[in-house]
C-alpha cells in the first residue's frame, strides 16, 4: 500500500499506475528519438525507475560513460533548496564531467 498524507492506494492500483507511467514514458522517449534519429545514428534510451539522481549515476557506472549530459529546469528558490535538484545532485556526486543544459 502506498500512501501520501491521508490518501492511500492499494498495491494493485499502484502497480497498474506505475506500469502505465513507464509505458507512457517509453512512448514519449521513442517519439523524441524518432524526431532526431534521422540526424543522429546510434541514439539509445532506457527507462529506469528509482531515485532519479541515483539511477543516473548507476547508469553512468554500468555503461562506463565518460560524460553525463542532462537538462535542468533552472528552478531556484525555496523548493529547490529544500529538495535539491537532480542536476545539482548528479553534478556534485558524479566521478565524470557533467554538462547541464537549461
């Protein structure tokens, strides 16, 4: 059972929503790859679940990538300082160069 504040979802409903979310993410990524695939050969994408910055760092280590490129929404202020941005966490923890594109 997954709960947020005072609202809970059964494990079955949560699993179904997660599967739909992953499918939608994959479809959107495939669409974006198709847009640029005529210009770039060898474009690869993966859909992973977990803590975003941890998954990015794990992927870098598994593939032995020598550069991490990621986007940033450029958000600042209270929420950014409270939660920390994914790009910020990756940049601070990565063992390879990180290029952050706004």
